[in-house]
């Protein structure tokens, strides 16, 4: 899949209705419309958008499929009348995500134990570097009013985003990560641009409160390496020393694999919990891997990944651990790699 254009580059004004030409009138007689290649080149960007909105690769892929289905359901004249097709795709995908976020809250009330985002492998496919270097010229917004997060796909970020309202999440992801102007976000969420600015600001405040600035990638990797070694050797004291006194561990088994149903808090309790799990499976292999763009650890038995562990590190200590053991969320490690 070709590398997507810079986020926000397709977000020009007058993007048209997702049901048809709406208020936009192009020139059907002279405009052949976008090529199939230009439309499909946007797939990766839409997949990135959907994943940040929903925290699920499968759900994001479904959103992308539905978005293209709606595009090709339009007549040729309707397609040509949409001035900015790529912005149209973004808005339609965002609206579908907004609907899914509302229904997801109901589904997760019935979920067994903790629900965690689906982890993804590496960072290249899922990186959206478009926010870097944006200026007010891209949308008329003061750069001080937004934050550009290279970690926008990190497990910790997705966990916090799951706690904000659907509208806040959509406004934040579209604006702060993908550089969409608030005037266009307003069309997506059905509120005024000023209200959308407040939605993004509210989400930003929650992120700042719950996710203080962490350490460098090098520090993170060093701590994770020491963590893996302590787990492998079963050294309780060394493991406790790597954990923040108030560290919290959350596990997601989805009712399909045994997992802690509630968060475990405190360095000693978390360390004993982890070592206890590993003692049950003496043949496990711990491997350092990039999880959602940051260093983490995978747990394998006979070459099959059975768990993925992501971590947050601040001031040289692990503050949060997210253990995903639900097999439905390990496809990035258990499925045959395919090009996206």
C-alpha cells in the first residue's frame, strides 16, 4: 500500500455530503472525477484514522470497507459533483466511527473483564507523522491550541482515549493527529466549529492529566529490557525495583483466556502476579518487540504468541502495564503477515 499523503492534505473546504453531491457542485461535463488509484491510495490513511478512533484493527478495516462501499454506491454524476473526494472519504469514515464508538460502549459493558485496545506490531504502518510541522496555514488554528503526538497510536494513548466521549475522541483525533480544521470536523460531528474546538480541548486536558510526559525511547527500551530479564530469571526484587510503587496492571482475556478481571495495583502485587503467570508456563519465551510503536514484550510458547505486554515508562520506572491475552486481539503476531 503506498504511503499516505500528509494528514490533512486532503481536507480542503467544501468536501460534500456523504449521501451525494449536497451543496457542492462540480463540473461533471469536464471533470472525469478521481481515479481508482488516487482513491485506494487513501486506504492506509483511513485505516490509521479508524484504528485511532476505535482501537481495533478489525473494526477499522470494516469502517474503511463501508466507506468505499458508500462511495461506489453513488452515481458517477454524484461522485463528480463532490469537489474533494478524499476529504469526503475522511468525513464518512469518521461518521461511521462516531456511530461505532457509541455502540461500543454498550458492547463493552458486557465484555468479560478489562477491555484493552488491540495491539499492533511495529510503528511504520501505523505512524501518522502528518502533525509534525503543521502551521496555522493548514487550518487557521494556532499551533499552541493543539498537540502533535508521535505516540498517538501508543497503547497508553488509546486507553485514555477510550475514556473520553465519542465526540471528544473524534474531534481530537481528526484535529490533533490528522490536522483537520474545526470547520470540517463540525460537519462530521454535527456541532459548531467552536464546540468542536472545545471537544478537542477537553480530550487534550484528559490526556495531559492521565498521561504525563514520559521518558525517551532509549530509556523506555532499557527499562523494558531489564523488565524482560527480571521476568525470565524470576528475580522478584529486581522486578519490583523496575515498577513504580503505584504501577497498575490491566489484563484483557475477553473471557476466552484466563486473565485478571480487575486492575492490579502496586509494585509488589504486580510483580508477584506476573511471575506467578510465568511459573505456570515453564517453556515460555519472552521477546522484546515494538508494540504500537514503543518497546514491549511478547510471550510465546513453541513459537506461538500467547500474550503481548505493552508498558508506559516514566522517570525510569514502569507506571502502567497492559497485558493482552485475548487471542482475537493477537492477529498481528499470529496471522501470516499481509501487506496493508
